[in-house]
């Protein structure tokens, strides 16, 4: 059995336990820390206002994982939630070819 520090604990109550390697540490506004896989870390950031990634304790990320986490972290700092489709559009430069800043301004309206 793997040690708890190394398995993802960021699943929702209605999900089965995730057996993925926990490479990401997220910290909420009260400095509570939790480790999880990239998939569940992005989902957790989207649901927790003022949460952020502890980049020093998060290892082995590829470019896509890092970008998704950065975008989710930014949305969390703003206190908003975003859908997967909106996050993907922002990562790609925004819908209809608009830049990231324009896409974020459009979403803020």
C-alpha cells in the first residue's frame, strides 16, 4: 500500500478514491494543504476561492498541466469558477482568436 502523501486525496465525496500519484500541493486561504494528481488539483482549484498551488512542492509537471493549474489558480484568486471549456479556450488564446486578456475581460462581464 502506498503512503498517503503520495496518493491523491482531492476527490469529491461521490467519487471513488484516486490512486494517482499526488504531485501537486494546493493551499487554501486558511493555509490548509492537500496533495493531489493534476486532474483533481485543477478541479479543486476551480471550486475553492483564494486557493493557490505550492509550486515549490509540486513536481514533475508538463506544460499542459502547468498551464491548466496556472489558469485555475488565477480563477481561484478572483473567487470565480470556470468550466473546462472556458479554461481550454483561455489556454488556446481565447475563443474566436482573441487574446487571453480579452478572453478574461469578456468572461468578467
